[in-house]
């Protein structure tokens, strides 16, 4: 599932394939392939009789509380607020953590690039043409009210999400033709020809709803009614816009499955909501919540010196991040005429002095982002390889010539904050695009003033805009910053009502069909999609299909590098920065595995952490 986070503002799903299949580890037979797990390229780490994932502590204690502020979001969720318990539709701001209340057919192994193993499904049979998946369900699966979870519920859930779910879900389910329950224990899912390789994996990851529960309720409506779930947690206390608690399901039917041993250890998981990151920091230092990943270098460098840190009650850690870092930057809304010329967009890139911003505002803690595949071998570098050229040559004349040389990289400034060489270059690009100056003010070719509004939903990154806006003023561009409340911000993004705004998304190790919501022409016209820049390029669409059609990981890497070259040549964003580590602060009453799984979004908290009674007692004594 795609996710947005403070450091990974979007984890694209696993790979997709035009003709082939999800291979399984078990032997095939005349009716297809049977498997206890599936992956994109046939590699499964764990055998059918595995007892638990290697990255968890199967003896982890149960109990205690874990509280945090949101750092990951998906679909209609917000970092700062919530007003609905339906997190899978377009309407409202969905509550964080609702995914913990629903079981799924299968679950990810976060120490593998894309492998999944059974939860509600105990086995899957894949047809020889790889277009039909027959899931055999566990008879013990139950909803929280004790009613049986059946294939009819799964079929209802998939059909409902495809018809009435969030637009991003609808896009990613387009290659799922139908889901049918043959009986209570057997679900058959049929996919389209040339379906995306990751679509079956995406289907297996979606929440399962109770068909009976929704027989008298409208799924597509925003609501604060607590839905009937089947997952490791139930919704507990909550107050709209302030907090929500989830209580562990003590008699959860799936607690002892291999995919769940050592996970979901806390009795209560609580999300706190703040509209201001500085206020949220004060809340953490006052122990209003217990775990915080710090995303602001200035705060990490200057503010973690309060008494609880000095005396050990709060622990600080930095953890390496080995996942693809992805893309963070100001995305330029090319749906608007003033941004349609790539020379204008490149001028905007030249006006941002990353080197000065990193040194003066961010304590030198970051490196420059240049690619949506940052921090991975899918990122293009140097001249195209022969394999890349084979993919790119058919598009010669449809893309800039630079695509056939080294990929675009933003120029390194002199670090002064106002690099005259780069600003002169930006001036020249604007002039070439027909954006002249009149009375010191930049005007569009139609004579209107060239204005830019930067849209934000909270003020923590406001200082980074000031120097950038000052440089734009040197170019004669009247740029302003507008901070709006989260509800208005989400509504404006859903309808692409902005000039430039910040977004961060990260790729999985096996990108595929789920790239479409971010880069495809279809997504550019779909309200609520993540294609904020409005990219509508037939060449990019074609290269997405090449990524989806890759039959080996080597082919996938080549296709991603070719895509990267074309994307970067489009100048769709002003690249910002990334970090290859997680900065963690938490009150010292937890324990966790020594190293988070390599492919996890985040550090495995709270899923794989646990309450440490000995540490907690010491912390309480010190308070």
C-alpha cells in the first residue's frame, strides 16, 4: 500500500508485471501453483513451516502503552487531525491507526523486498495463466463480535473498495476484474490480461470488512461510528482532532500465526494530534506522548537537552535507513499555464540555494535529493547503459536530448544564499520562455504578473521558504507563503488548487503498478491522486508500463533508471533534501529488536517494540 510519511512521504507498492505472475515457493501442479507465500520474482525467505519473522522477538512481553504522533499517512489521512473513522474513502480526514483494526488476506515480511505470507488466507493456488488466484481461508478467522469471517466478506470488501473506495485504491484495483466467494472458505480473484505484477499483492494487503455490518450502512460516508473489525486492535477512546486510542484484542484469533508472533505487543496504542510541530515537541518533552521520530534537523541539534534526556529518562537513537529514500521537494503544478514551460520550472530550481539552506537552517544534516529513486540502485547516473538506451531510443525526438546523456542534477550553488551565476541563468531561462520584466516585475507572456503561492499546512518548514522567496523576488517573481488548516490543505490538494507545495514519497524496492497514482496521465486527471505535478507524458506512461513489464529484478532496475532520466528531464519539482537515518527519541520504557527490518517503512514501532517493565519502573522512580 502506498504511504506518505514525514520522511517517506510515499512508499510505492511492490512491482508489477505485464504478462508474467507472482511465483510461489511450493511445487506446481496441473491446476496451477500452490503457495504459503508470494513475491514479485519468486524469492521467498521463509519456508511453509516457519515459526516467526527473524526481525521480531517472539518472547516479547505483552502489555503497556505506546503513544506517538502520526508520521505515516495513507489515502484520506492527515498528520494533524481526523474527523472520520473511515480511512479508505475520499471524504473526511481518516483516523490514524485504523489499519490495525482489520485483518488482511496476507501480510508483508519486512526483511524481504515484497514477499507476503498468509493471515486470513492460509494457502493460495495460482492458475497456470497467472490470472486467477484461489485463496483458501482459515476457518478460525473471526470478527471482533465473534462472527465468522468468510470468503463472502472478502469478496464484498474488494468489490466495495473498487467501486467506492478512495481514488487511489480504485486506480490500483483497475486490473482486478472480480472477486467471488465459492463458499465460506474459498475466494477466487480474477485479474485482467497484462495485469500489474503487484496487483495480487495489493489485493492481499487490503482490509477485510464485515458484509453483514455494512448491509445497513453506506460505506462511502464519513462517520465516527466504530466499524466492526477483525485485526489485532479495536478502536478505544477518542476525541476528534485530538487523540485516538486502540486497545489490543486480547483473544485475537490470529495472534499466534507465524506472521504475527512477536508483534502487536502493547495493550494500548494512542495517537496524539498537534497542528504545530513545535507544540508537538513540547508535548513530547512533557511526556504527553512517549515516542517521537524527529524530522527537523534544527530541533534535533538544539532542543534535545531537556532534563529527561540528560538523566536518561528519554533515550535518543539514530538508526540507519536502508530503504529507497524517494523524492522530497516543491512540486510544481503544471496544470497551470504559467508552469507549462520546462525552462520556467528549471529557473525555479536554480533559484533555490540548497547548500546555504542546509548549512544555515538544517545544521548540515541533509544531502540533496535529485531522483525519485534516491538512495537506491534504481537511480540513474552517468550516461545510459546499452540496456537503458534500448528502452529510450524509441522516444528520441519526444524527449529532451539530455535524456541520452547524464541525468539532470540541480547545480551546486556557492552557498552564499544568493548565487549570482545561478540567478543569471534563471533570468536567461525566463527570458527565453517569454517571461519578460516590466518595472522590475516578472510578467507572463500574456502580460499578467508572475506570482507563486507556496501552500503549507503547518509552519515548521516556514524558515526554509524565506530565502527561496527572496531569491524569486530577485527574478521579479512575487512569491508568497500561505499556511492553511489541515482540512483546507487536503481539500486544495485533492482538487489540485495550488501553485507549489511540498510532498515526499518513497518507493519500495520493487516499484510497479502503484507508480501510476504518482506519475501517470490517468492520475493527473484523478482528484485526490498523488500526481501533484500533473505529469501527463505519453513517454512516462510508456516507461511505467516497462517497469510493470519487467520480468527480472535486473530488467526492473534498467526500466526504473530509464524512467528516472525522463522524469528528471521534465523539471517537475524543485528537489529538496533527504537523510539516510532515522532520528528517534522515546521515553525509556520500551525495548525493541536490535535492528529494524530493511524494507520496513519506519523503524518497526509500535508493531515490533514492547513494554519493558524494568525500564518503566526506573523511569517512574526518576520522575
